[in-house]
C-alpha cells in the first residue's frame, strides 16, 4: 500500500502512526482528526465486509459453511479470554506499546531525508510482518486502533460485546507506543524531515 497510495496520503492507514508522525514533526496536528476519522471508518467498513463475506449478516448463504460468530471472531484484538494464547492485560499492553514504538521508529528512520526511502515501503512492510509474527499470539496484533475498532464494533453489533469492552487498550497502547517511538527517534538525532 505504501507504493500504491503513499504519494497521495502518505499511506496513513493507522491513527497511531499518524499521531506518531505528528509528534515526530512529519505530519500536521491540524490534519489528524480528518485522518483518524477516515482511517477508523475504513476499518469499520472492512470489518463488516469480512463479516458479510463470511455469511453471518443474514444477507446471503454463500459464506463459509462452518463460520460461527464468537467473541474472538474476525481476528479481534484482545487480552485474557480474547487473547489467542490467553495472555493477560499487562502483557497485551506492554506488547502493543513496544511493537508500535518500534514500528514508528522504523517508519521515521526510513522516511528520514538521510535514510533510504526508496526501499521504505519494503522495510515498513517487513517490519509490520515481524510485528505480527511476534504479537499475534498475545493480542492478535493491533498496533492500529482503527484495525481494532472495526472488528470490535462488528462483533458488538452481532451480539458479542467483549471485544468492545477491551477496545480502550488498543487505542491507548498503540498511541502511547507511537508517541514514545517518535520522541525516542527525535531524541537520538532524527531531524523530523521526511524525504
């Protein structure tokens, strides 16, 4: 996606990344509300599209024959009983903060005017892949509050509200991690100027 729409919007698909880039001096705080709303609405539409394809919205019968709605459907993010391997709230909080912090650090590094932005999309994509491999067992990997909101809302509207009750963590932790990543990057000599 970075190569497809990076030149249009900076490929901002994640509220935490947008906040981190603003703190890092790479994005306007004035543009944040519009971006966060668009990112979140996009994630909600995507979650309902997945729910429709699965066939659980009562609109068609051609979805997956074995799909059954459950509290942990749609790769929802969660801790405790919603964690893929039963990790608790503190493990989820720390994991999401650290993973998002590193993600922002990498994004700021590869988009720095002194960095190698030509391969920036590749480096960012591979970093996100590694982040998922590390944190799927813990929280099903958020690092993106919008991505967490879509499935939680879709499940809540289908009668499974547990994820909605845990959604706060997947806004607080990624945004905190993004802010920390931006501050650390700037603190070690990042000049805040993108290529």
